[in-house]
C-alpha cells in the first residue's frame, strides 16, 4: 500500500510560516535543496492545499527562467510532470499537471491507494495535513527543522486531541545547521 507522508520545513518552535506569513528563513542551502530533489523522486502524487499550490506555481514555468542553476532546473523537471491534487474551496481551475480534488482528502487518499501507482502520496500544507492526520492517514512525518524561533504562525503539527506514537527512522544534520527528522507512525 502506498504510504502517505507529510514533509515540510519547520522552525524549531514548530511553525511552517511565521506570524507575518513569512517563510524566508526556509531558503535551502545547496545540500538541503539536493535533499529535497532526492526526496521528490520517491513521490508518485502530491496533495496540496491552495496556499502551497499557489506558492509552488512558479515551478510550472521555472524551466523558462534563464537565471536558474542546474539544481533548480532539475527540481523543475521533476516537479512539473508530477501529478498534483489541489484541495480548495476558492479555486475554480488549476494549472499544469494538477487537478482539483472532487472530494475530501480521506476519499482521495483511499482512491489513490486503491489504484495502481508507484511512489508515495505526499501531503503539502499544514491545513490539509491536519485534516489527513485527524483521519489517521499519515504514515510518516518528515520535518526539516530550521534553527530559528519565529514565535507563532501556522503550526507544522495539527492540533487535535489524539495521541500519535512515532518511531524515529532517520535523522540528518546539514552544514547549515538544519536538521531533518523522519518519524513513522506506530500502528
């Protein structure tokens, strides 16, 4: 069965964006960016909320930007053809290799797990991840922890009153002092 992963940048105090909506502190160095490139290779479909979808729209045409370096072009070449499912109540259309979800995240994940397909089902966006986590559907939490305290904003972890036991399966510290933590949900 295809696993469902939730992977994002996060501040040490647990936020994906600060109280002002900024996330400039997440700009990856070369090693971290290479890590994200390697991780996206294992994704078969990416589920996104509206805000993350709009942020990532740049990569649909980034290959036309002459200022991009080889790593950014590699990312764009992997991201652009990747199937994406966007969950939004305000968008009426999406671009690129994306489609609007017709149902809720639980139904979409059930459908994706039932059909033939390779690679992980990746979740992007804290609001969407919170809904998927509440349904008990996240198999792995992957946090790229940045050495900064932002003091508030959008939390990485969903706020629900349910205990979730985790098993640490991987850690990595980058030269930029960013720490990657990968936890599997114990079932």
